[in-house]
C-alpha cells in the first residue's frame, strides 16, 4: 500500500486521477490540492465521488511527504514546483507538458517560454507504457504524453517501427472534445461559442507535433508529422484520422502483422476492424472512462493510401489512466490494477 497525493486535483485530469485512485486497492489518497477550493470537500467539484470520499482540498503549500505524487497542473506550471515536489516524494508522475520533450530548444520554440528546470529534462521518462515499459519500471519521474500525442503515437508506432510507411508523409487530423482544454473557462469554452462547433483551431502547428516526432524517430530515421486539430461537440474523447502512404512492396498483411506482433500482449490496445455492426472502426464514445486505445485502419493498395484511425478517452489513456498505468509499473503492481473498467454502452 502506498500513500499518494495529487497536485491540481480540482481539474479535469486531477478529478479523473482521483476517481481511479480511490478505487485502486494498493493506494491510499493522502492529500489533494486546489488553491481556489482549499478547505472544501472534493465532492463540491467532483460530484461523481459523493459517498466515496470525505477528502478536502488543501493548498499546494500544505502538501506533506508521500510515496508518490501526481502533478496535474496546466502546462508551464510544474517546472516551477519541481524542486519542492522532489523533496516531498521520490516518485513523481507529471501529466503536463513541461518534461515531455528531451530537447530544450524544441520545448522553448513550441511552448514559447523559457524552461526554468531544463536540467531535469533528461530525468523524466515519457509515460507511454507500450513504448517505454522498461524505463518506466526503473524511473523516479514520469512525464505522461499529451492526449492527442498519445493516441497518434500508439496508432503509428508499429508502422514506423517496422518501416512500413513514408516518414515524410504523415497527416494527423484530430477531433477534439471540450474537456481537453481543462476546466478554466475561456471565451472559446463559453457555451454560446463552444456548443455545436466544428471549429478547426489549429490547421497546422499543434504543439503535440513535437512529442509525436520525438517518440516516432528512431536513430537517423526521423518522422515528420503534420497535425490538424478541430473542436467538435464532445465532452470527453478524442479521435485521430491519420493519412499516410505505405512504402513500395508493403501489403495489408504486413500492416496486420506489425500491429499484432507489437501489441499482442498489450492489455489496453485493441485493433478494431469489424465487418459487421455500426462500431466498425474506433469510436471515442464507447471508450469513456476506460484506459483503452482502439486502433483501426483501411488501405487502398492501388494508391498506397493508408488511413489509420485511433480513439481514446483523453482523460483516460490520454491522461489519468496512462498515469495510473505508469504508477502500477513503477510500483511493481499488476499493470491493469484499477484500470479494468470496460466502458458503457449505450452511452
Ligand atoms: N484535459 C485533458 O484532456 C488532458 C489530456 C492530457 C494531458 N493533460 C495535461 O494535464 C494537465 C492538467 O490538465 P487539466 O485539463 O486537468 O487542467 P485543469 O482542468 O485546468 O486543472 C488544473 C489544476 O491545476 C490547479 N492549478 C492551476 N494553476 C496552478 C498553479 N499555478 N499552482 C497550483 N495549482 C494550480 C487548478 O486548481 P487551482 O487553480 O484551484 O489551484 C486545477 O486543480 C495539463 O498540463 C494538461 O496538458 C490534460
């Protein structure tokens, strides 16, 4: 049994972490922070936890030592806390972007700000278990992938690893939900502006481009991706439709084999390609609350055009589920502990 605390627990990612951790049989939740709601019951903000916990929020300065600390702050915040957090816990899992990128220049050019703890960039392991399980096992510090990056990386990884696609020709089209933006209100999240949108807010240059390229480049084989992000009418969930070209000689069988071989023992990856029913390709709606990443594809062999479709719950495999999976690996618990919820249907 370990004692864990969550910094930034009143947010959407922090709330989902809390939901998972409170039902995790190897974990006791010690403290949860919110500056705005300090002293108040967590159920004021997370009403789904009524009757499950009597925890109250505290301020970040009230945090005491614990076995593992989750950090779920907006991007650009955790680096300012890291010195203090490292004194409070030997294990830290950060869901934000501050320590995902290994290269300082890449971070500063994509995030447009100076990194105040750049000496720690190399000390964090990128949190996607399917790519970094062994490093996570021995890690003290984890930087979980961004949600759009996570689903894109998982959808493409076997194809890139096996050298099946043109690394200069990868176009990722993401359909985004409102919870991805966090719970701080802005003009674009205001109901009148957000409701019923199909709004492309980043035709090019989405920040997750950098981490996708980092994770899909191996040695001198560099991947270049182009990411488009469009907000749609969805509260949680994320779908990517990826357009790419297969290399000469590659067949549909090679693609199947790559996914099967690389993901055959992965508990949270499902290859979805049904010939019947209405859910024939991945669909975020039925992944709500789960830690699954569903992946499907369709190939036009004549034109060599390959479409890969990936879906996750942005707050599940895209954040909190990924973080709990990493915690399980770091602590030597069975990797699926606390993460086996299969989702709802209909929903
Ligand atoms: N939402 C998603 O789908 C998603 C997916 C993948 C990754 N992530 C990453 O996860 C992180 C959290 O995202 P989120 O959507 O959960 O954000 P959020 O809903 O805005 O929540 C942020 C939390 O951090 C606290 N906070 C904000 N500024 C703080 C500061 N300076 N010091 C201490 N606490 C502070 C907030 O509470 P108080 O202001 O009351 O203290 C709140 O509890 C982000 O870095 C994001 O990139 C999010």
